[in-house]
C-alpha cells in the first residue's frame, strides 16, 4: 500500500547564531550562459532549482552542478560565492533570503 504522505529531507543546514526577522523569497532567472560572478550575501540564502541548471561554487570548494529539483545553501559573508553560473540551458530558481531586523537582502560583488 502506498503511504498517503511521504516526507524526505533534502537539506539540513546548521546556521550561524543569527537572529532571523524576515525571509524574502525571490524567483530568479539567469539566461543561458550568464555568470553570476563572485559575490557575497549579507544573510544566508537557501534555494531550489525550478528549471534548467547552474554551477555553484562556495568559498573555493568543489563545483556542483544543480538541476531541477535540487536544493542549495549559500552562506552569508565573509564566505564568498565564487560561482553561480547558468549553464547553456539557463536556470530559474527560488531563493530564500534570511535577514535580521531592519535588513533587506543584499548581493555584493567581489572584486
């Protein structure tokens, strides 16, 4: 018999000791081949790929190709997001931006 409800943990991520007062959810689309460039965020970001694919690299770690249905985590500064680059098919994803009281999500390019 098929269970009426199933639950699967896709990501469990420890967070730094921060106060989260607001979560902003954005749908973001990068056209084919668009490179996001090295950057950092002022708060942690979680995401899920809706369609297409992207290459993610965080703080000099291994590159990961994310595809539809995959989830990901981008830590806040000082860690750097080295790459979030759309592949040749482009990518659309939901980004969940966690911020403290009075903050708005920011993306700061790294020179």
